[in-house]
C-alpha cells in the first residue's frame, strides 16, 4: 500500500489546483468517456466523483459516452458478431436496435445514476430527445454503405447550454435522428468533437485505454500538429479505431476548441490530474492556429 499523504503534501496539491480552478471557472469541458474507465467499478466511481467535483468548482462538464464493449456483449447474447470498417461499426436494423437499447438505455442511465449518487444533477440524453442531434446516412469514402451509421448535420448546442446553466450535467449517448425520425449510430468521438466545437469548449478530453498517441516505437507523442497527423496516417501508425478519434480531435482543435487531449482513462483521477496540475498527461492535439 502507498504511504499516507502528509497534510503538507495535501495542502500543496490544493494550492497547485487553485489557479486552474480560477482559470477554468465558468468554462465548458467536453469529456468523451470510454474504455476501461466505463467498465471497472473503481474507475467508474472515481470518474463520477471527479465530474461532480468539476461541477462544484464552477466548471461545466458535458459527457459524451461510448459503449462498444457493452454493445458487443449484447450482440453476442443474441448470436450476432460485431463488424467494423475503417473503425466504424456496421449497423443493420437489428444492430441499431441493440445500439439504441444499450447506449440510450443501460449505459446512459448507469452513468447518470452514478453521478447523481455522488451529488451531481445529471440528465441523460440521446439525439432523439428534442431531435437535438440531426444526422443523415454516412457512406464511407462516399460509396460504402455500412447501414444505419450517421453523419452529423447539426447539434442543438443551446439545449446543452441551457442544461449546464441550470446546474445539470448533460450525459449524451451518440445516437442521431434522421429527417424521417430514423435512428443513426454515430461514433462517440465525432459527437464529442462537434459538440465541443459548437459549445466553444475550453477543452475536449478523450478518455481511452492507452497513454495517448504512440509512435512506431511505442513512445508517447505529447504534441501533434496537422502535419504530424498526416504523416502518422500515411505511414500506418494511426489506423482503425484511432482514425475517427484523431480526426475529430484535430477538427475540434482547428475550429475553436482551445485544447484537445487524449488521455489514459485507466489512471485513477486522470481528469483532475489533467486539468488541475502543472504536469500534462497524454497527447495534446494542436490546431493550425496554435503556435
């Protein structure tokens, strides 16, 4: 077991956090919540407490969650295997029913409940609520049909802003709605990125199961520019499920979000370490306007 933290060390930690609390008070923080932090009980508890703390010190967290492992688990129960193309889940009608049930139902409400247990005032939403995430069918490379997978047309950020201003913590499942009311499965990274842009968020934080973006030798890349990302995609370092994550992070960084971070959600209290300490964690994505 770790030695107990001394009173003076605790005081130093709180003192270090103070300027960051002052700086970010009143700002919006969009968190893409996923990976082990969504499945391991201790990490789930820690995440909920961290989010409630952020709200209590005046920061406005907005959560967009995934749920890939939970969807896969439910698909297995009905004898169906998940299929992916370029990091996107192929979503036929039956799979869409499962996605909506798992993301909009079980996963979303579990997160909401946990936040409320720890003193938050959380409310769960999907894009079907007030049709606040409008979408149309996505065709990969303009031609490949992967089912009910959506591309975002518009997000009603005013609804989220109103909820935050009223003291609530919005928890959003990445399900969009089409022009005829049909449901679309949307990659959670893309929703988080577009939402962060629309809210003019101070930070977009993407929680993953890795330390950040790694080079071919397994070394952490702490800062990435658009040119760096193009090179990493070209040489195959970035591929599969990392592509939509990096793409949405870069787009957010070049469209007004002040900082985009990819961090390791397996680290306890990683959100607080990222926001309230002098030491950066993970990979920061820099937009073209950044120095």
